[in-house]
C-alpha cells in the first residue's frame, strides 16, 4: 500500500471513531427497542442491540461502546446485575450506563444508581426529550 493511501485510511478511521459514537441498547421490549434505535440512528449514532442481560454484558465487553442504555427488567439477569458485572469488568468506569426505569417503580432509580448506573431515564420514553437526555452523558 502506498504511504498516501495508508494515511488516508488512518485519517478516515479516526474521523469515523470521533464522529460516529456507538451506543449499546439492552432492552427486551421490542417496541421500546425499535423506538430507541430509531431515535438514535436518526441522530447519527451507531446502535448495537442486546435483548437480555447476559448478551448485554457480553456485548459491552466485546464492543466497548461509548454509552449503554440499560433496561432494568430483563429476562435472565436484571439490568442491575448486568450493570454490576460491567462495572466489575475491565471496561469499568469510563462508560456511561443509563438505566431505563419504570415511572411507577420509584425504588428503581435509587437501585440503578447504587448498581453503578450513571443516570436514568424514565419509561415511557418521550421521543421529544430522549436524545437531549442521552446526550448529557456522552
Ligand atoms: Mn424490560
């Protein structure tokens, strides 16, 4: 490969990494997954989807996304347990984990923060404010 071509690719890889941030969404509810992914992609984020806690942890380790949106109630291990496992892993504290808590479940917010979540967003998701809330943590 010519030196120029190599520099070109290198430059573009860096640009891509800076501009396109990758967000892992861990959510078992298809309607919510669809809505969240749609909003994120529309705002030029790359979305990685996981539909249970185990896959969420596995994918977080492998992909090292820029941010994680974590539903609390998941089949298998909960979002709280998944968050703890991610926090104990080598990817650790650099990454923002935003919990999706249910409006009705008042205790969930406290539990989410105690488990290591950076913040939380209440469900049902408001498409008007969702992106602004997420971007506070990016
Ligand atoms: Mn759920």
